[in-house]
């Protein structure tokens, strides 16, 4: 029998601007979406570490994150 001792997911997320919106409105909406994503991680008690967050020239935001997989223990992945 095997059991998961530790598990995390490495993700690269790209939050895209809305098409048809002007650049400044779109930038605000993208930033709000990123902040809402972070709040949801905290709200649902998902252990995580944001490795990198970059604004791209096209107005999107790139977030690299290591996060807990389901309810598995994270071991030393987030150290």
C-alpha cells in the first residue's frame, strides 16, 4: 500500500485583461482578480507560497505559485 507523504502543485497562472476594455480599466480589473484569488487561498486555508508575480507588457499578470494539493500534507515544499 502507498500513501502520499507530501504533495504540492507548481502552477503558473496568467490573469488576462478583458477584451474590448480600455487599458486602464482592464489593468484595474486584472489586479482585482489577482487579489481575489489570493484572498480565496487564505479563505479556504490553502497553504501556498507565491514565488513570482509579474505584470506583463500586454496588461496581464503572471503569478508563479506553489500550493497545497487537496488536503495533503505539504512537507518541506513551502520552506
